[in-house]
C-alpha cells in the first residue's frame, strides 16, 4: 500500500480530553431559595407600600420609605445567611453585597414603575395631590419614581449588606470558625499558628468595625454638636457629661475620638500576632505587607 493509504483500516484519532466543566454560577450557589422568596414577597409589599404612600400626601406615615426598603431587607438576609450556609466567604460576601441588591432593586424598580402607572394609583394621586401637583411622596413634578427607586434601593441594599458583613458575619466567623477565617484571609492554619491567628482574626473583625464606626461617630456627632471644633468640644466636656442625653452629638464625637487609639492598638496587635500563609499569598499575588518580627514561613 502507498504511504498514507489504508492499511488495516482508518487510523483512529486520539481521544479528546473532556473539557473541564465550568464552575457553577454564583446565582445558583450564593442565592438560596429563601432569598428568592424574599425577592418575590417584595413585589406585593412594594405595591402595598406605594398604594399607602399615595394616600399619604403630607408624609404623616413611613409608607413612602417602605417603597425603597425591600432591597435592603433581601441583602441583609443574604449576607447574614453566610453564618450557616456553606460558601466561599470572601467571594460569596462580595457577590451578596453587590449583585443581590442589584437584582432586588431591579425587581423593586419594575414593580414601582408599573404600580405608579396603574389607573387606580393615578386616581388616588389625583385626589390627594395639591392643586399645583405637590405630594410629599409622589409629586407630579417628579413623575414616575423608578430611577429614584433603583438608585435608593441599590444604594441602601449595598450599604446594609456591607454593614451586616462587617458588624455581624466577620465577628461571628472570627469567634466561631477561626480556621475558616484564617484560610479566607490567607493566614497560616498550622497547629502552632492557629491560636495566634484566632486572636488576630478577632482583632481584625473589631478593627474593621472601628474603621466604619469612628468616621461615622465623628462626622455625625460634629454635624449635630454645638461645639465648633475639637478644642471647644473638650473645653465643654464638663457640662456635656452632666447631661449627656441633651448632648448626643458631643457624646458621639467624644466616643469617635476616643476610639482612635483603640483602633491604632488593634492594628499593632494584628501586626504582631498574625502568622500569614506566605506561600498562599505569593501564589495569589496578594501583597505580603509588613512582616511581623515573629512571623514564620
């Protein structure tokens, strides 16, 4: 036979390797049926809130605010669910804080846009608006509030998710699942390092809380305090402490300032205590940062 011809039959082609299966979508792994149920329940809840807000032309109730709350409620549950639902803590938390409020806000926005355009709602608004079209929640000049609903819903949802993660999920995980916390933060899980990293993890969780709490206390307190600057604040400390309930702005400002050295100490404590997994950080490209004096490879 000629070269390249048929000999004992056609030459069998080498077996193709099966392509690796793509990882499951985060929408499947990170969104539980309870979260989907809450998103579904938010539809009638938003409709009811909007109908009640339309009947409240002077803003005497909170129904108008309830129109924008559902994305926050959904996201809060989805993030807190990390405490008992298996997940890749960091990736799952980021998805739940950023993607889930977006989905909930879209559903809420569509619901509000459609409900606003319904003839019964327009009839109620026509009966409750002032002659110039003014209405506390749904003024004629603003029109359909779908854009405000999306921006407020997504912003509130993302903020609530971040607060739930920092103030609830991280501290509880650091206390109850220190090994998981250490792995997520690329700390060493060796037996001799685990106790160090357990304490460092708890300190990190409290440090993150202070990073959010200190600016909030200082800015919020300064905005409502009668003192014009820090010097005046401390000069008036005596009479402020005599009646703290009447000077909540000054008290918040005081607490925020006093927590700054606590945050600095926690930062130093984490630096001295943690034992990082240097191999894992190098493989991931994560910066090593400063190396504690007692850090071991």
